[in-house]
C-alpha cells in the first residue's frame, strides 16, 4: 500500500514541479519523499521509476499530439534518426531512470548515515 501511495505522490510532485522548475527538482523531491517515507530499496526505486517515468511519458505524448511535431523531428535527429513518434518513450525512459535512481538514493540516505551521533567526525 505504501508503494502505491509513494508512486502517486512521486507522480504528483513531478506534475506540480515540472512547469516551474528544472527536471532535477522533481528528482530531489522524490529523493526527499523516499527519505521520509521508509520502505524497502526496490520499492523506493520503483516508486520513483513509475511515478516520474509515467508522468514524463504522458506529458511528452501530450506534447507530441499537439503542434510540437517540429520539435519531435529535431530531437529525433539527435537520437540518430529514430522515429519521432517514439520520442515519448525516450522521454519516459529518461524520466523513469532519473526517478528510480533518486528514489533509491533517498532510501540509501538513512538517518543514521546522514546524522553522525558519535563524537568528532574529524578524528
């Protein structure tokens, strides 16, 4: 149940932050989400993976369905002539990997490792 809630929260954070901030703001938000809401490593990875990946795929598909075909053609030239209709899959894959890695990073930053409670760290 936590996995589904974290996935929906990751998608919601991506939707809220994407119009106003660069892409990495969503990644930092997913990192903080997985730092605060503790689950397993795979759950943290896949909640960020699906939350950000699906959101980016849908957003790129909506852009390509509109008048952004010229942009898709230019970007497809960068990716060595891939069909411009598949650009939403590439955007979704990049978003999914970014979200997954940030979710896993948030899980791996355990409070014990972030805040050292034992003595002077410079000894």
